[in-house]
């Protein structure tokens, strides 16, 4: 999970290979567009090299016509008179620039569109893949890290293909082509130019490294700042209650100042690099000029050739200048790509087996048969636990915290698979059914129900996507929610805030019950659904829950034994085992854990 950057070229290339191989299907889909872009890119490179040639001919064939040197024989040019030739060459200059501009447009736009299409497809795959990964993965993964992969890593890949990789290819091709032409024009001058390249490369690489170091430090600091700010804003209630504003502001201001200084330093280093580069280019140009003019004087080179040379030199140095910057960016993008692939290659631990089939409508008989389960790197949370619940029975799971009650229902939902034994519904192991068909038939109401930032109607419909408005209203009525929803300004279309903060706890619960009701599920799980509600809300919610669970097999996790009292069966869990089981009367008669706890709660409530 840790961030890595390819250290050397080999690692980089193998990373790139892995990325291309992994995303080949998506890349192939854009094959046509990519081919067109690449052809345009080749054309652009050729035209770029042609650019100084009209000027060369103007020099050699018009201005210095009488100059006695061996020059490129272009007999075709001798057929024109001077003015026609000049006009033609001037027009050629414009046409070449125009063509090159269009080709550059086609290749950049084509590549950008292709990259965006490829990466949005990858992003969609990644998003659905993350959602399919098991809870055992999500328990360990950091939410921030996953979000970074879906947003930042993907964006970086996209950006780099367009902003860095494309220019790098174009510039490298241009540079190689120009070097070829330079050698063909004059070997000696070309060798002088080539000799300067390594010095140039070394200087820019060292400077880029320094810039990179400061920039990385600044980015890290900004990450910390963002995290601190998010933390403080998220906990604004506590911050204000403890009057921590000014202290937090001071810390923030300090970090802000440091980040500012680092940013200024990066800018200064960049400006310094630009200056050094300009000087190096000037030195290279002057050496070539110094030797070149001598060659022109002795007649081995035409003035036009020298012009081509100098122009090429400037152009060829440009990609060298950006090489260090681009390779840095590309290395980071490769790391991003690998992080994405690492995630995509994770196989969900809980998944449909090859022979899984859609579950038929359940009658609702639930059995745990010798189930043992441990969270990763922990001792057994459930120890050889067995229990049987008949269709339509209401059972209460009670016992001290940490006894394994929530884990038990997680296994029923198949959020995890047991390491030993099996969970059966209607006599079949859960692993025989497809996950989707299993979970569709189980409704759940938690202690703190999560509402999404959407309309109330949608929040209820999340329980069953194909629900009609009529069914939504019926579910809301069943959940004692219809009246208060209608009293809201926009009724069912009212958008509830993040985590439903605009509604009271009782109202949120009733919407969650409506969401559970709309599924009409044969199995219902209630995890302390009335904790923290005032008496009035509790009555409304309990009433709604009674209706919700009328015909379904129901598991109620509760600490309040008054609510457990009416259950058909009560299971007292401790240490991942069922210590006692039976009706309220039976367990009271038994006079052990349950009875002790019940009497204790009664004394507390009476006093
Ligand atoms: P209960 O619902 O009875 O309070 P739980 O099923 O929540 O009990 O927890 C049983 C034990 O499993 C506890 O010791 C708890 O710390 C541990 N546990 C629960 N959830 C996780 C998890 N996601 N990862 C690791 N351990 C867990």
C-alpha cells in the first residue's frame, strides 16, 4: 500500500509495461483515435524540421546566389525568376506553419480525448471494484488512500499522458530527426553540437533534482495542512466548545508561512534554471557559429545551411531542457498507475463462487452451525457457535459488549465468511447463493442510520431501486414517517443533509425503517435501533418496527432487556458463544446471566 516511485529506468519501463498490458483492452478500444494522433504527431515532427528550410533557400538561392560554395543542387528552383521564387518560399513558410499547427492540434486533441476516455473507463472499473472488495479489506484500508486512487492517481495518469508523455515523444523524435539532418549537412559541426548535449543534460538534471526536492517538501506540508484543516473543520463543535480557534489558527498560520517560503524557493530555483539554460544554449550557439562561419568562409557550408543548423540547435535543446521535468512526472505517473493496478488486482475475499446461483425467495429459517470466525490477526470472535431460528421467529441477541453479536449478524449478511462451520438459510449454506440475491432479502436498521445526501424519496428507494412512488409512500406510512415527511417544505423531495443532520434522530430512524420496509425482506436485522431516542420517538419507532417485522424472521441486537423480553427466543452471547438460550420466562427461571442482568436493569430503572 505504500507509495513507491520507480528508482531506475528498468523499474520504470517494467512498470510502464505492466500498465500498458493491464489496460490494453481499454487502450485498444481507442485504437483508431490513437493511430490518427500518432500519425499526426509524425507529420508534425517532419513539418517542424522543414520550418527553417524556406529561409535557407531564400539565403542560398536569392540573397547569396553568387556565393561560390558546393551546395545542395536543387535544379527545380532555377526555373523560377527571383521574385516568384521569393513569393513561393514566403508562402511555403506560412503553409508549413499552418500545417504544423493543425497536425499538432490533431495529435494533442486526439491524444487528450483518447486518454480521457481510457481513464474514465478505468476509473469506473476501479470505483466498482473498490465497492466490491470485502469489509475485511475496507477495515484495513484508509478511506483517504482509496479516494486518492480514484481521483488523484487517475487524474495524474491522464494529465501526464497529455502534458508530459506526448511532448516527450514529439520532442525526442524531433531531436533525433534534427541530429540526423545536422550530420548530413556537416558532420564536424554536428559533432560539436552533440558534444554539448551531455553537459547540458547534467546541469539541468541536477537543478531539476533540487527543485523536485523542495517541491516535494512543499506538497507534503500542504497535505498535512489540508488534513489539519479537515480535522479542525470536521470537529468544529469541539473546537469552538473548547475555544481552540486561536491556537489552531496559530499552528495553521505557521505552516502556511512555511509552505509559502518553500513555494517562493521553488519559483526562484525554476527562474535560476531557466537562466542557466539560456546561457548554455547561447554558449552552444556561439561555438557552432564560430566554427560554422569559418566553414562558410572556406566554402564547405552555405549560409543557409548554417541558418538551419542554428535554428535546429535551439529547437533540439528545448526537449533536453524539459527532459528531467518530464521524466520526473512520468515516473510519478507510473507509480500512480501501479497503485491503481495493485488495487484492481485485489480479489474480494467474499465473492460469488463459480457455482453460486440466485437465491429463491427465503422462508426465513436461519442456522449457525459450528461457526468459528476471527478478524484478521485476532483471536476467535465467534467460537464454534451454533443456533437455529425458525421462519418468522423474533430473536433477541443480548450480552455484554464485545460478545460477538454484531459479528454474528455480519456473517448472516455475508460481509465476512466464517473460517469454520457455516451459516445456512433454509438449509443451504450462504456461499451457495449469489451475494446480491442474498443481501436483497435481508433488511437492516442500525443504531445510527446513515442517510445519503439525496431526497427522502431516494433515500427510501435505496432499499429497492425499482420501487414506485406509491410503494415509497406505503413504506413511509408503515414506518410512521409519512406525516412528518409531508410536513416538510418539499415533502418527499426534501434533500436531507450529509448524514441526515437536518432531521431528528427519531425521524432518521423512521426513514431507515421505511427503507428497510420497502424491501419486504423475509429476514430483518435490527441493531439497537431505539438507543438514544426520547420516549415519544422511541414509541413511534418501536411501533414502526413491530409492523416491519410482523412476518419476517427478526434478529434484534439490544442492551435494553425490556425490548428483548417479548422475543420468541433470547440468545445470551459471551466470548463468541451462546451461553444461554430460551424465552424470557425460561431464562429468568434459569437464574443465571440473563436473569442477573435483567434484575440489575430493573433496579436501575426503578431507582
Ligand atoms: P458486540 O456486538 O457483541 O458488542 P462485536 O461483534 O462488535 O461484539 O465484537 C466482538 C469482538 O470482535 C470484539 O472484541 C471487537 O473488538 C472485535 N471486532 C469487532 N469488529 C472488528 C473488526 N472490524 N476488526 C477487528 N476486530 C473487530
